[in-house]
C-alpha cells in the first residue's frame, strides 16, 4: 500500500502531538519512503543472487570452452608448421 505525502504529513503531525517531536521524527524515519511493498525481501535478494550466479557460471563455462577451442586450434596449427619445417 502506497501512502500519499499528505497522509504521511498528517500521521507525522498526529504522532508529534501525542508522542512529542523527537519520538515522532524517529518513528517516521523508520518508515520506507514509498511504502512497504517497494522493499525487497530476503527471498527477492536470494532469487536475484541465484540468477546472477547462473549467468556468471554460464559465462565462465563459455569462456573456458573458447579457451579450449583456441588452444586446440593453436596446437593443431603449431603441429602443421612443425611438420613442414
């Protein structure tokens, strides 16, 4: 649920009148700026971490495959050159 700026102001004013300015300010500082639904949960962060790890693993495997291919090509080319000379 998103709370409007006017509703936040009214809540802050009500808290200030009942609890005093320092306590009201402290409570308001602990509220998210745009609503609780916009905050990431631990499960969101874990899911993102898993997706990034999968992509990195795929990238690393791709790089190693390319290294293996070019190593084999270099060895074959070197063998051909050595056989001619």
